[in-house]
C-alpha cells in the first residue's frame, strides 16, 4: 500500500474538525451577542419604565393643580357680602333693636330729650351702621383674596375666567362703597341725629 494514499483521507478529516471548531466558536459568539442584546434590551425596558413612571407622576401633579373653584366661590361670596353691606342684614336689625331696648331701660326713669335721642335712637343707628360696615369690609377682603389667589400656591391648569375677576371686582366695589357709607352714618357725616331743639320746638 502506498504511504501517500494513506495520508489523503486524513486531511479532509482534519479540515472538517477545524470547520466544526470554527462553527462552534461562531455559535458561542452568537450566543454571547444575544446575551448582550438581551441585557441592553433589559436596560431599555428599565428606561421605558422610568419614563412612564415620570409621566404618571407629572399627570398626578397636574391633577393636583388647583381648578380655580375656590377663587370663583370667593368672588361670588364677596359680591353677596357687598350687597348685604349696603342693604343691611337681620343681624344689624337685631343689634339695633337690642340697643333700642337698652336705651328705653336707661331712660325709663326720666332724662332729657337729648339723652333719650342718643340712647334710644342714636345707639341703634350707630350699631346698624357698624354691623353693615363689617359686612362691607368682609366683602372687600374676600374680593381681594379672589383676585390675588392665582398669584399664590400652585399654578392652576387654566387661567382665571373673566367672569370670576368681574364678580370679584364688583364685590370689592360694593365693599368699598358699603364701608364709606357705614363710616359716614356711624359718625353722623351723611345724616345727623335729630337735635333736641327741634324736638322741643
């Protein structure tokens, strides 16, 4: 048997083993690449989850933003208090009747005409003006609060509606007018108390 013929079948086997090793090496490289890709994909999923969580938190913060309902309610209350400050309230009548009763009790045993006017009529008049003035002052303060409320605290989602500013401004105007009238009535600047000389004449 020729020795050269015995060596020929061995070479293809060695070449086949080499190709198998190269294929195995390529398979291992592909597996490692897949693992790295999976790790990178996992980090991408984490980033997406973090982004979604931030979006949810931003949505919750936007939901917590004030809706402007408090300012609207304050504007309406200010306008109502301004009207009460001008027209009077039942509390003012109760206080005036109490002062009238006290004046009658003080002058029951007698007294001058001027004292009777002051105790029975004047005190009731001044008490009514004081109560109405308090309502007007409260309307003024609540109206100012309704106007300046958006400047404090968390910003609202929507700008303050125009009707809220209009009603709050009306409440402030009525409050200022009520305060001026009450001060004038309390200090007898608009209408003075009847004089004792006029009662005697």
